[in-house]
């Protein structure tokens, strides 16, 4: 079952990710008046950045609560953004209706990468461009939270299907080349900070949708959240770069498709 990203307070994590949205908006290089889609808009970071750059923006997300958050942020900023609920593989837009698509750590969670890419290409106008971001496994927060997945596996949770390697240039090229698109990739770093490794775990455990979704599955697996938190904290200590507090560097790719 897919995670409901509307549970918890994704706004907390989204605030940390806001610099990524700014990078993506700059990288896609919107021209004033272009039609832009923020796919998997979350709290609207990229949608707002694109609108400030002069694009006519549509923001789409499957989570109803996050749609409301994006709509409220746009209104408070005085930006006209068309906000709609929808999935990556069934974007609620006509064919060839946008010039630009961005997706900041969003389409990478689509259950079917091929279906999601096909629908993005469907709504993209000829000559349009796509910029998306994807985490590189084995760094920072992602490396730490591999401990959570390992705990669930110990409890007998069914193994999740291997996700599509959105971060891998060759895999991404194979996905988009049938649609006539080429790929360029840059690697970028993002730093996560907290008062301590335990504080980072506490923040995620009380706000992040994927953590809350995991806790909802623990009882039926015979696990407990205290053990989950202890393992996550130990893993956070392993990736910590600041003995006096908590800092860890995650790596991600910015992939431009055109």
C-alpha cells in the first residue's frame, strides 16, 4: 500500500527541502508565461518558486491535505497557482498542455515508473522539458534509515519491490529514450541538521509520513516503536558529521530530460 503523504506534518521536512526546489526552478529555466507543472507538489515549494519566476503554474499531488497546504501558501504569497489532486500516472491535464514539468523527490515514489514517465510525456508539449530530483542511496539520512527497513525485515515484513533507480543515468536513459528524450544529470548535496541524532529521530518520528506509516504496521508485525527509534538513533550516530550536534550530508541528482 502506498504511503499517504498527507498524514503527519510533511511541512517540517519540506522546509529542509526548499533549497532543492529553488535549484530545480532555476535549472529548468522557465520563461515568463510558460505553462509549468509541479508534479507531486507536496507543500508547494517548487510551485511557488516557478510562479515567482513568472510561469503559469499547475500543482498536482495525490495527498488532499498537502493540496490544501499548497493552495494556502500560494494565496498567502499572492501567487495564482492552479492546484489539483492527482497521481503521477494519471495527471489531470490534457495532452501537450505544459511546457515544463518539475518533480522534487516526488515522482520517484510512483509505483510504476514507466507509467508515470509515459503520462508526463503525454502532458508535455513538443520541445518541453522535465527536471526531477532523486536521492542517491547510501548517503546521509537515507543510509541511516536503512536501519528501519532492516528492522521491519527482521520482523518478517514482506520485502518491498525494488524501486526504480531514478538516480542512475543509464536506468533513467532507458526509461526516457523510447519517448525521444535525452538525459543530463548533476549531483548535489543537501545537509540535514538537528540538535542531536536523537532530536532528528524525534522530529521524523512525530512528523514524517513514512515513519508514521511504518509505526502503523508495527503492531501486526510484533514490533515496537521504542526499538525502532533506538535503531534509527544508532544509525543517525553512524552518519553524524558533527559530534556537538547533528549534521549529515545526503546526495541527490538533478536530472534534466529534454
